C-alpha cells in the first residue's frame, strides 16, 4: 500500500483564469482525459510566479487583457496524469478580458461554471481543491 509520504511530489504553478461571467478556464493536455487549470512544473530554482508566466505563455495564447495574479493558495492532490504522484500546486487567480487559444501540449480548453462544471472529467486537484476554494472565496 502506498502512503502519501512515499508518493513522488510534483510542484507546479497554475492559474485559475476567470472572466466577467463567472466562468473559469480549464484545459486538457494532449493524450489525457482530465481537465485542469493551465500551468505546469517549476524548473529547478525557478520562482513560482516566473513559472506561472512561462507555463501560461507556452500553453495558451491569451488575447485581450489579463489582471494581476491574486494568490488563491497551495493545494495538494493526487496527480491526474502521473500515477504514483501527488501534485503540490501554487494557484493564482487571473481575470481575463478576451480569449484564450490552446497551443503546445494543450489539446482542448473550455469555460465552465465552477459551481456546475458539467459532465467533463476533472483532475482531482481541480475537482476537490481548487474549485471548492474558489467558490468559498466568492461567497
């Protein structure tokens, strides 16, 4: 049996991108099934906000304007795409006025209501940690 302490830990920076209608942006990477926040792994010695900007630049072409990052928190959950690993995520909220276009390894994106995301497969971090934290903050 695997314990949480023996699992490989993946440190990531990710964004909960929102828009004026209250919907949030989720992405699905090529060859995977779960939707999640855009973002990714930190490089050795890389600052969290630097990693966030780099990952967003690699994964999405954002048009329009995006607000300053607002720290939502640090969350831990089983990794959706890497068996035997947990993800430790630094999540920042960004408001986008405009649109996002997938690029690099992002195969699909969707805007969802965080209270009722629909019938899509959500990564554990998104489903169990990030969306509930966002909804608590909004209330």
